[in-house]
C-alpha cells in the first residue's frame, strides 16, 4: 500500500457507492472487492472506514412497514437527519443517500419533478416492453463495423463495433435505447421535441449536446459529455444531475458515481479507429478492451493496487493490447469456457 495522506472529497462518496454495489455479493467476493479498493492508498482505506461507519449507522435506521412510496419518502427524511447528526458526516454523504436507499428501502416510486413523473407514468416500462421493441427501429453493428444513423430531427448517432440500439419516434419525440455498445450522440440544437436516451437503468435528456455512452448491457452506462449539458435521472436515484462538457461519470444499476474530468480528445476516439485511455484504472481498461477482442473477455480477481493506464491503442489491435497489459501487470489469460477468456492476476505460487 502506498502512502498517500492527501484528502480527496470524493473518496468517501465513491466508498459508499462501492458498499452499495457490493451489498448483494457473496461474502468472499464482497471482501475481496472492498480489499482491492482499500489497498489503493491510505486515503482509500480511511475513506472506506468512514463510509462503513455511515453504512452501519444507516442499517440501524428503522423503516416503518408502509407502502413503497411512503417508505421511500420516510427513509429519505430519516437518513438525512441521521447523517446530519452523525459526527462522521461529510459533505459527500448526502449526495449518495439515494444509493443507500436502494438497500434500505428499495427503489423509489415517488418522483417529484416533471422528468421523474414522466418516467413513472410509463416510459421506463415502455422502453422494455414488447410493444416498444416492435415499433422501434433496430440498428446494430458487428465486430469491425461502424455505422452512422441520421434521425428525423436532424440529430446523428455514431455506432461503434458490437453495438445494438433501438430508436423510436413516438409522436415526434425521439427515444433511443442503448442496449449494449458505444454510441456518440450529436443532438440537434433546433429541437422542438424531446430527445430521450435510455442506457443502463438511466435516462438522459439532451438538446444541442454532444455526448458518448459506453455500456456493457442492462446494468451499467459510462457517460462522457463533449459539448453542452446532459441531464441524467434514473429509477434508483431522486433528482436530475447535470453533466457539463468535459466531464464524465459512471452509473451502475442506476446509481451514479462522482464526476471526473474527461479528455475531449479521447471521447469517441473510436470514430478514428483508436482507444484512448487517460489514467484509467487497469480493470476499467480491461473491461473496455473486452468490447473489441476477438473472443469474449471476463475480468477475474485482480490483486493489489490498481495501476492507472495511459495509452492509445488501435481498435483492431485490442487483442495485442490485452497481451501487453497482461505482460506488464502480472496477469494471465486462461480459458474460461464457452469460448471466453478469463483475465486474472497470476497467483505468486504459480510464478
């Protein structure tokens, strides 16, 4: 573990989000994932200890056996009061209360603002219904293929390799469901209707905006904003987040992480046949490479601190990039079955 006493206001927020995401994992997997995060630095370890104390406090908050909406509303009030009174409270805690509510009270059905009411009135269900899929146009790409899709409102979608989206024009409004893959959105500035994007249990509302989404499927979405402001909301968190240009954030099961700086040159660099990583954790880098390798990739346990990767690779060289990273960081590639490759840390006893 390296020495690092510099405080980071976002670390406790990230630690709380990690605890929320790991809550349903089996004990060995949960412990391993938390230990990996803790080992990154002394600051990470201290932030995780503080977050665990908050988490334990929230776990003791009684919730009345009310209906879903009432329970969620009561849970928010009680948790906010407990957090404000607690000596370990930090400014970041309030921003992740919704993440904790997934575990304490379940997803909220009570959405006070107009965007949330619209989702509650059927958009979420509609985007996953057979009726929506039947009325939507499907656009897909295979390995080695990119595609441009021009929409009726003047907006453009750029699809990277191995990408699948559904696009529906419903009464003039455009709804896009990113099922998997990489999509760059160039949204018209002259919109007179609503443009809504769904990805990884998250909804994005956009106009005069340029942004990219990377998603592995139904549970996650990585957003990078190149121009304008992107508004995000989900069924797992109350309120609307605004993501400005040159910022990025990751959502897992509808729970958003911290905002971080985005390198404008790296956003959708795949349009030029490149993958650009700027101080990305090794595990994130491997998962992104998995989208372009010839065989399916699964990332297994990685031990120790996560090195930050800064590199540029050609899309067609993803397999070579994987081999280079494995060689440089003590990883091995083994047959995971079903044509899948498992990437994991080399056990020192096998060296």
